[in-house]
C-alpha cells in the first residue's frame, strides 16, 4: 500500500471522535484564582487548541498540601472522559500530580504526562559539565520524596520555593479570587535568584504550572534557562500532531 492512498480521495472525511483539533487534553484542578495569559489554564496561552476537563473537588489545597487524597478515581475517570472525547495525549495542570503518573498511564490508551518535573532527566543531560537543574516549587513543604521519585527526580535535587513569601503561594493554594501579579512575579524572581546562588545550578525547572507567566522574568533575572510545563506541552503536542511539510515536488 502506498502512503498516499489514505489521502487519495480528499472528499472523504474519517470520523470516530467527538471532538477534533485538540490533541492535548488537560486535567484541571477546580479553582478560582486568576489564570492570566501564560497560565496553563488560560486557553490563550496555547498556539493550538487544547481540551480541558475540570476534576470537581480537586482544590489546590487538597492536591498540593494533602497529596490529592481520595482523588485518584476522579482523575482516572476524567482522563478516560478526555480520551472518549477524542484527545491523543493527556497532561495536568499541577506538578504535584506526579503521584498519579503510573495509575493514569495504566488507565488510558494514550500518552500521559502528569508533571513538569518529568523533564528532570532530559534537562540534566543538557546541562554543562558540573551543572545540574534546580527546581522552583509552589510548596516545598509538601513536595515529598514520593512526588520526586514518581517523576524520576532524585530525592536530593535542589529545591527552592515561593512558599512563605508575599503573594504567589498563598493566592494559589488558598484559591483566592484576586492576586497581585506584580507581587507574584516578584516572589517567583526572588525564589529563582535564591536558587541561582547555588553555583552548581545550570537551569531551572518550574514545578508549578502557574509559574509560566513569570518564566521570561526568571530567565532575565538569573541568566539561566527555564524549563516549564509550557515548553514540555509544546513538545508533547508536536509528537501527537507532527507538522506536515511540503513534498519535494511542491517546493
């Protein structure tokens, strides 16, 4: 069979899905804090369509501070609904959901990427000799060895947090309806600068998906490359829907 044969009749369209054009499905926490452009939960953050599914009852406090207790089944059901809708891969909007990576991957027939922390091994290999990544997290006191191990991160990885600062962690985890963006940005920059004082750090991995809007500021302040869930999902999307290039006959 020639590769061109499935496309030989452009008047025939194939079905089988409920939703088309959104390859990436995103499992969302149920939250009310502001999701500004850049935030994973703001659809304007993506240059391609995504399909959202809110997991009811999955508050930021429950998922981050209380290990998403009793929420595995709702997350599995939501992931299965995304697949039934037609997505080709699933991610989540909280790095702490690495705890559910194995179970979610076993429950659906598509690739699953639960956490930005899953970049660790690849980023480590990119580092110059003698350098390693550091992790910036919304809540270091809740980021357990279990979360790290589930994402393939060594338990002695350097971690700095926005926790205990002026705005960001409190507004996110307490699910506040308003957030001072300038203070949130300052919290992220300050925490990143603290992480960068370790001269072994060659790059920064943002655990929290809500840190994406501040990635450029962190890069400018520290001079270090910044790896977020945004660049990871961009890579994920490119694997689910590779670009089609013109054939040599069309050039």
